[in-house]
C-alpha cells in the first residue's frame, strides 16, 4: 500500500495552549478517513499542518513522502477549509477558471460544475453575493479544481441543506471510486458512520481512538438482547455465562448485556426457555463518542 500521510509525534503549541499533543497516525492511498471530535479538539489545526499552512512545534509530517510545503506536493492536494474566503470581486466562473489555471492538469470545467452541483446562475454570480451554502459549493469546486489525489474537507457540510449535503457525499463516493484519498472532519457522527471507513477520534489534541466505525461501536458501546419471559428464566445462570456482562430487568423486559449477542440467542434457543419479543440492541456511534470524550480511562 502506498502511504499518503505520515504524522509522527506531532505537537502544536499556540503560546501555552497545547492544541495538538504528540499525535501519530498514517493514512494510505484510497482511504476515506473522518476526523471526529468536539470543539477545540485539534481537528482544524491538524488539517492545516497536513496542508503545510501551519508549522508543527515538534514532530514530523510527511505527505506523499515529502514536505507538504513542496510545490510538487501541493499540486496533488485540494482542500476546503472551515473558513471559506474567496476573491470577492470575481464571478464564480472566473474564480473557478483562475484556480484551474494554476494546475497543469485541472479537472474538466463541465465535470467540475456537475460534480459540485453549481448551476448556471451560480456561475454568473459574484462570489461575495453567494449564500452560505452556495459559498461552500464554490469552496468544494475550488478544492477539486486541480483534480487532486488527496482531499481535505474541514467540516464540509456545515450550512448545507439536506439535498446539498447528499450531493456532496455522493460526489465524495465518486471521488473515492476514482482512488482519491479523502480526509474530512465533522461533528456529525452519522456522516462519519455512513461515509468513512476509518475514524480518528480526537480529544484535547490527542488521538483517543482509531478504527472502523464498526470497531469503535463494538468496542465501546453496550449491546444487549432483551426479551419477555413466560415461565421464568434462570437469571443467575444467565448472569454467570462467560459472554454475559450484566443482566437487569426494566419495564417487565429482561436485558442481557453482552459483547456476543449471537451467543445469547443460541443459549436462549438451546435451553428452550420460551421467551417472547426478542430484541437486539446494537451500540450507536454517538454513545461511543460520548464515552470516549467524557471518560478517557475506557481506552
Ligand atoms: N491561531 C491560534 N491561536 C491560538 N490558539 C489557537 C489557534 N488556533 C487554534 N487554537 C486553539 O487550539 C485548540 C484546537 O483548535 P482547533 O481549531 O484545531 O479545534 P477543532 O477541533 O478544529 O474545533 P472545532 O470543532 O471548533 O472546529 C483550541 O483550543 C483553539 O482555541
Ligand atoms: Mg475546526
């Protein structure tokens, strides 16, 4: 696999504020990675350092095995930052053409318009006359103008309506299919769960967990099998099963907390306990997120 990003023991201090604290991770070609974390966790700072726009206080950052400041490396990168600022006096179409002209092999203009959902009217408007959502669409188009191999999106869907959001993620999926490496930050757990194949969870400038959405949910959230009983079930026997963490009764339902829901079901059927209304509850990513950012001892 080709390594696209390597971060080793990177620290960023702003005066005495430790924004990023001994961060290490690497990202391979073609990965779609979400950086998740509460306000002030260090997401934007890390993205800016990977873009070569902020200098790390300590540690080493390599993008395509090189410094992110190298011109040849910068040409392979596109970004949509949290703060979008554009050249106000130009029309959208002109800004796009200008950005395309910076690159040797820019993305085809028509394709750029289609992929980002800009319409004919948007193209004729002056950039400073765009609405918030339209500005983000322009920011998206500018990120794609150079047809880059590596893309960064810092909270890309803030201010987008539902259809703009859907289009954005559909385009991200298309870009992924073309082999692009995509890194985005978000507060929306659902987006990370739906789109990313890997989540880096940040808290207080540190990486607190790194895994697939599935792994993170499995590792940190409780799953349970619940049911109603008819003829009495041997609660203490269930409680002593090796794969059961806890058993409790709530509103006439028995809840069996476990990491292996299949084993609990197999046990119930094998013993012919005649239970009814079986339900399985899987953990949710927001529970995992809450647990990780509140209570670091669980890691
Ligand atoms: N230029 C700066 N000068 C001083 N402190 C800064 C600067 N930029 C960021 N910080 C501080 O560093 C910490 C991390 O900020 P950062 O913007 O990376 O967080 P974030 O995870 O992107 O948050 P958000 O979700 O709100 O965008 C915060 O405490 C912030 O106040
Ligand atoms: Mg930020």
